[in-house]
C-alpha cells in the first residue's frame, strides 16, 4: 500500500502537491468568511481562512468552534486523519482528547502536533449556551485563559497539509468503551518521519525570545518543525513592549530554507505588511494572509496587544502527493481494519503517543 510520501502509481495516489504558478498574495479579511455549521461534525462550525483556494489545496487552515455541548452532541468517536501535517491550537473554552489512549486536556496556550495518522477521540468540549450568532463572536486567544475567565465554547485552529485527506473512523461515537478510549493503535499510514508533540505555554521551549532584526517583536516557537519532519514551523509573535524576553535574538526564517509559503493570522490586535507593489497593508483581528515566503516583508508596527500566528511551509511540501479519491474511499471503508494491532494502556502508563508505530519511541 502507498504511504503518504509515495509517488502516484496505477492511480493509487493522487496529484503531486504544487502551488499555483507565480507569486501568491491572498488576503482574507475577517468579515469575508463565517463558520459553516455541520460541514464535518454536525455540532461544529468551520471557518475557512482561504488558504485552500490560494494554494490549490496544498494547505487547509480553519477555525473549528463548538455549537453544542459534548453532553448533548456526543464525542467524535475514535478516528485518524491521514495527512502529512496536522497542527491544532486550542483557541477558546476547554476540550479533552484521547490521543492514542492518552487523555489530554486541550486549552488555549497549547500547540498540538497530531502528526498525520495519530489516532484520537475528542470526548469533551465546552459550550457556552448562546444563539449561533452570539456563539460565532466567541473571541479567539492563543494565551492561557485567566482563572476567572467566563465560560466559552471550545474552539481550535487547525492546519492541514494537504487539504484532501482520508478521515478513517476506527470506533463509532456510540460504540466507544473505556477500553477503547485507553487504547494505543498501530497502523501503517503514519506520516513518515513525523511524530506527535504537545507544547504548553509553560514549557521551556515556549519562552518568548527577541526577534533578530525586528526589535519591536518577540516570538514563541511552537516547536512543530521537527515533529512535522521539517515541513511546517509554527510561531506566535507579540509586541516587544508587552513583556520581557529571554535568550539571544532568533530569526523568523528557518536556516537553509528557500522559497516556501507563509500564512499569517492576526488572532488579536493589528500589524502591518506590504503588498507586492510596496503599498502598506494593515491586518486587523481575524484577518489572514497567505503568501509566498518573504513577499509581504516582515511584520511591522505591531499593536500593543498583538498576537500574530505565523506558519511557514517548506517548499519541500510541493514534492508530496495527496491521496486520490479512490484511495481515500478505500481507506475510509477499512475502518478498524486499518489497525495492525492495538493495546489497552494500563493505568499510569507513561509510554509516548504512537509508541506502537514510531520506531525507537
């Protein structure tokens, strides 16, 4: 069977991922998209930030917001997404997942690299009862919520490479048992060279650092570069005046990388860029810019409350292939048959996520 890096053969794999010809500069303003309820899960709303159209399906970037409680709507069931890259940043409320049998709380301030193929189950998600119109106004944050923060609906930012993936259900929502929730799974479709990773705001690697040649900014490295097999870097930027930074200044660029793609989302505040003709462009809260790496220049003139999310996608992503529709249908029909083996984790089991699948884990 072909894995995620295989070239197409006899129609088993789809097209090679390639960006549209010429430079990309696609700005989607906050008001130009809204959450579409039920696009995937019946109780969730999905807001597309426009990367799919701008990159010809190489990237999907979206905001997923709960429009119902887990008590009323139920869990997702145990499943996996067979992607090259899958990054999740909780952005409001509270959720709880089982990642390969490890119960994990999902709260703003965390960066989760699910890595294409990690088996998971979202079984708790908060919902602040309100009309759909009011719920859509739930503010995003990528900082930990204060203890006295009001209740909010759970949401998360989700970044995929590519847009088209196989979504395989191993155990249906109504059939999940406690043993299923505690189960680690082995299947042959994990993204090669990638691994699961979770960074919280308290982790040493999440410290704010000065940005080389940009004294007005500080950066937090979300540490997704290695777990995605050097395909996607995740950074959070803020104004330098907001607080202290530690260590030496670091560049935003990845050493040795040329070309590639940048995706910027203003989660909070405002920041400036340049259009390809040199015209200043101001991005405000909720605006998303997808562009050829370096085309928009460096971020400048940050507001005092800025939270700017930056994804850098390596040009190596254009050497990858997406799955064909026929292969996706075949994989999704396998269901639990995709698993080679499974093991229920005993209480207190500290083995890592994907220990059955990752060599040397």
